[in-house]
């Protein structure tokens, strides 16, 4: 194989709201951080240790507008993209580097609407209407009844 691969897949929680930047000509960029966690048990202390890694996500144009509309701090999201390192100068003139994930695909695992549905008591008809009106992909888990015909 003579090609190369630059691909990132992350599932994490938003650390802040989506920050939008608009440009002449109608283009825009959305930026937001997501946190991923790794949990393990320390062999020395036998305690559970959680390490959090922060990732800077960049989304462009229509995808950025969709993220701004449906995502908020704390929401869980699947991000797919590629790594890109930018070089820039700070206020003191020193060169700095930022590594970002240029998002090419995403799936909302929880959204603003999901968070609101959990906090409000709605009738079953209202809940069904809200779920069917949600245009964002949401991961679904199988019904417990679906497991009845499994042989084990």
C-alpha cells in the first residue's frame, strides 16, 4: 500500500458551546472542545484513575450551523475527521502550534432536545411527536423485548 491515512474517530462530551466565526461570502467555521476519558485501576494504589484528554474540533459551513443549533455543553457526540496542525503567532510574537480535528462527519448521541426531554414531564403523545420531529441522528439501543428469541 503506497497511500497514507489521517483519520480520527472520537466519542466525547462537549466542553463548551459551539463558537461560530462567519466570513465574507457566507462561509463559516464552528469550533468546540470535546473531552474523552480513559479509566483504569492503578496497580500500586488499587484506585480507579480517570484521565481526560481534550480535543479541539473544527466544523465548516452547513455542518457548523447544524452543530451550533443542536449541540450544547455536556452533550455526547461522535466525531470523525482528520488531524490538522496550525501554526500561529501569539501576542508576544512567539510561534505557537495547535492541533485540531477537522470534522468530516458527526453523529449526535445526545442533543439539546434530549436534555430538555429528560427534564420535562410530557405526555406520551408529546414525547412521540418530539422524537419524530428530531432531525439529528441519535444512537438507539435495542428494546429489552428484542432479546426474547435469543437462545442464551
